């Protein structure tokens, strides 16, 4: 009988807790969606996206230049400026 009471209590607690947890999750999700739809947030997100694209392009160019210079040193062709290395 004690096991049955325990299981009934556990089941009721689980159902009530899950329901309360879901309601709170829905509240948080709704608030997050509202913030994301705010035009000020969208503007800042767009600015950040453009900045990241710009920096990625710069980093890619710098990495390419470094790779070319490293390749030239490894193959013994001097530096990429056309000057011979001693």
C-alpha cells in the first residue's frame, strides 16, 4: 500500500510539475520572440552580421597572404615580393 501511495504521489507531482514547467517555458519563449522581433534588436543584429562578414573577408585575405609567404619560404623561392632571400 505504501508503494501505491508513493507512486500516486510521484505521478501527481510529475504531472503538475511538468505542466507548470511547460507554462513557464512558453512564457520565456514568447518573451524571447518579442525581443527578437524588436526593430532595434534586428538593426543591431544586421550591423553585427555585416561586421562579421567584413572581418571574415579581411581574415581570409590575411590568411591567404601568410600561406603564400609560408609556401614561398618552404619551397625556397624567396619571399613573394620577388626579392631573393639569402
